[in-house]
C-alpha cells in the first residue's frame, strides 16, 4: 500500500471514531462531585432526623439535583460511603428526584 493511501485511510478512521465537536461526549452517570454537591446543598432535607419537609423546586437544593445527569438520585445513593449512609436517609435522597421535578 502506498504511503498516501495509508495516510488517507488513517485520516478516515480518525474522523469516524472522533466525537463531533458540537456533540461532544455525553456525560452518563453521576460522579463524586455530583454526590458531594447534593449532600452539602440538600443536607437539611436528607440528614438523619431532619424535619420532614421537601425543598422548593427553585431552591439551591433542587438546582443541585438538576445538575445530576437525569436527576438520578439512585446514582447518588449508590456512591454513598458507609459513613454517609449512616448520616443521610437514603429514602430522602431518592425523594429529591420527585420533589425537584415538579
């Protein structure tokens, strides 16, 4: 194969596997930074022994929930450490998804 053909083939392969610059790579699951943001911003609604109230849709807590891909609170629960599981009510974290999607 000629060097020019190899170069063209390599360029075609690179163009096919590279994401489009406008589309980029979609963020799929939540990350540690998402978990930390939700735990800190929503702590008064999710700490063990908290008053049974829900955040308002436009509250800082709901804004933090809205930054999580798909508002997936199960993903946040899955990332909790043992210590965090003892300090935060998992059911209350899950309830944030519905409370903030109204």
